[in-house]
C-alpha cells in the first residue's frame, strides 16, 4: 500500500509543480528524484486531474488507517481500491 501511495504522491507533486511552471529537470531537483522518474510520472499524471490525485491520496490514507487498526481485510481493500480506480477511468472515457 505504501508503494502505491508513494507513486500517487509523486504524481500529485509533479502535477502541482508543472502547473506552477517548473520544468521536468527542476521538478526532479526539487523532489530529489531521478529525472527519468519525473519523465514517466509526468506522462502518467496527464491522465489525472489534480483534484482526482488528491482524492486518491485521501482514499489511500483512509485505507491505510483502516488496515493498521484492524478494520477489514487488507487484500480485499486493495482489490476494491484498484477496481474503483479502474471504474473511475472507464467513466471518464465515456
């Protein structure tokens, strides 16, 4: 779960910094990540609106809290998250 959240956090940060006018090289320096990661992340981030990314991060944080407090099955929560993300992508294409 932490790895998925980390990736969405990176996408959110890239989206925000590019919106502020930073180049990919500047984003990489500011976030202290490899420029290739920023390049790939920027391509992925184009598929999401900023508010979608923040909503996904909030959902991931809630799921993480629930899993750490023993509420629900971890595997099932992960599956539901991935299915809901896929459903959200399908609805946007229509």
